[in-house]
C-alpha cells in the first residue's frame, strides 16, 4: 500500500503545478497534525501560531488540492493528449488493472478522497472553534483589541466567551460573523479602523438573546444595599461613605417595580435618540395599562427639524448596562476601590491626591506612563516625606504596582483610549445615564416632566458622609455638617420604602 501511495504521488506530479500541489497538501497535512498534537500537550498556546495553523495551513492545503487538477489540465493542453492517455502513461498497468475489488489506483484515490473529506471537516471544525475562543478574539489582533482584551479579563463576564454575546445562534449568524471578522482582519491589516473603536451599539445582539440567558428581569431582586467608600485628598486620605438602598425590584408582570420596571413587558419603554450613541433622547414613551402610549418629548429639540430616518428602539438591559463586560474605570473611582481593598495603603500621606495626579498625567506612550508613575511617586515621597519612606517603602511599592495596573487596564495611547473614552450609562456618575430620560427637558403634552427624584431609584443612607449609615441616625439630634430637614426626609423615606 505504501508503494502504491508513493507511486500515486509521483504519478500525480505531472508538471511543476501538480508537483507544487502535492507538496503543499502533504506538507500542510503533516504540519497541521503535528500542531494539533503539540496543542494537546500544551506546547502551542500563542494566538499567532493558531492563525498559522487554523487559517494558513488550511489555505495552503486547499490551494494544493486545486493545483493538482490545474497542473493536469495544463499538462493535457501542452501535450494535446486526453487525460486517459496521460493517466495510462503516468501509472503502471499493474496499478490501473481492473480487479474484482477495484483497481489498486482507484482504491488509493477513494481512500485519499475520504481522508481529504475528513481532514477538511476537522480543519473547518477546529478553525471555527479556535476563532470562537476568547483568546483568539483578544490577542490575534493585539494592537487593535488590546483595550477590549484588558477590560474583558478583569470583568464580571471573564468566563463567558466573546461569541456568547457578539455572535447570534444558527448558521446565518455564524456566516455573518465570519464575514464581519474577515472585514475586521482587512481593516487591521491596512489600518482602516477608527481610534478609539466606536461602540457598535447598532450591531449588538438583543439582550433577550444574550443577557437573559443567565439573567432575567422577572426575577425579584428586591432592594440591595450598596456601600461605597471614597477617600478625601487630604494627608490622612480620610474615608467618606456613600450608602444606597438600590430599588432594583422586578420586571415581573403585575409586580413591576424599581429600576427593572423599565424592562417589564407590561411597561414597555421605547425611545428615539439623536445619532448612534443613545445619549441625547428625542422622545421617550411608555406603554400604559390600557395599551396606549404616553410620550415625553425633548423640549430642546424641534422634532420637525430633525433630519434622517427615525430609529425607534425598545429599551432593554444594555440601555443602562452598556458596559457590562468591557468596563473602563474612572481614575478616582478606581483608586477608591483599590484603597478600600487595601491594595493601596491609605496610611501613605496624600497617596490619593498624588496617585490621581500621576494617573491624569500626559505620557508619550504606555511604557512611558508606567515608568513615569513609578518615578514621580518615588521622587515626591523622597522629597516630602523622607522620614516616612523607610518604614513605608514596601507599602509604596505595592501602591505603585496597583496604580500602574489601573493605568495599564484603562489607558491605551495606541488606540487613543483615555479617561472618559467609554462612559457607562449605569447610574449617573460617569455621564447622564439615568438623566438621559429623567430630566426636566423631557415633557409630556401637558408640560409635565418625567420624574427625577433622587429617591426614585434608591434610598440615600449616606452621601459622602463620615458615617456609613449617616441618615439612619436619630434625625431629631443635630449632627455636624448635616442639614436636619434633609436628614429627616431621607430617614423617613428609607423606612417607608422598607416597611411598605
């Protein structure tokens, strides 16, 4: 059989085209098998090697298969002889002699055809599996996808594959995603992409196909206490507390309440916005109990003057949770979080102030930024706190490492990603968020605005206060720096919310 196989390969090599085809198919097959074996034992993990193995080698294999018949066709044209005569001239009579179980050559052809079919199937399956991996998405085009990969790895969804959210189910969705991916590879190769990459809000899959596979608004979440610690920029880095009772509620029919009221089927909310970013609302309307719609229009926009087609969207999860995975932090919030976790020692004098200063500094590139953070902080403490530094050297080292990690995760000069490039609409700390709709400009036909009370979505138990539950203390007793009327209102509102 081996003799027949090599005889078959020699017979196929009628000219340089078919010889090249035999060489390419054989080499690609052997290299692919070796790569698969190496991957199984953990030798190959690099995404660029994966590109070669799952895209380059299959392409060479297919080109080789096409070159073989092309070479025979050229050979037939150049000699003026039909394929049958050329076939007989290339192979011995013993190889093509008819037998009961078929000519030996025919058996080899059938066997190799079967191997090719199986191999192409394995290649296709392996390629799709490789291209669907988060590692490929994040590292194959590292200069482009670096920001997304950095934030993905630190996100609550770091164990969810990219395709679970970005690619729909079924063959059509898979085909569309691969076509889109091909264009992205072309864009990366020829530098045709924007910096920073715009958020593809128009191409995101509906939340009911993605988010609601794991989360569902009908689940009753009730109220949830959220406590955030921030630190002043004084020498002691004094902690201040903001404590909120978040009214998450549920989207369940008949019980819709809290922030999830917006995604309840019975309370369908839809809107139209200016541009693609969903920041400036033209109008928003909510479905009423009788099936009619109550509309609020932006009084600052003359609706008749708006050009372009009106795009109407029904509100879902991502209208608020627009950065559920690729979460870019704000510098002060990021520092507060690390200080609260103890990664940055708040006993270092003025560490919050100085850390914020170096994070907001301007640097030539990322390497210069990381180096500048280290040098600036060490120099400042040497000059201003030489007596403190010996005892706090290790703490300062740890703080610098944490601050550099904040910078490395959120700042990507090569892609023009800076602080504020990608704001979150969750809440209203980084941008308008809730206030895109809940603002005095959005009025109904009677001129009444959508409610925007602070306590509509959360009860306030402390607001940058020295105590984490400042407004739960006795409001009849005077507290320094606390307005008694505000204290009484927030105290009563909380208990009314809890007890109703």
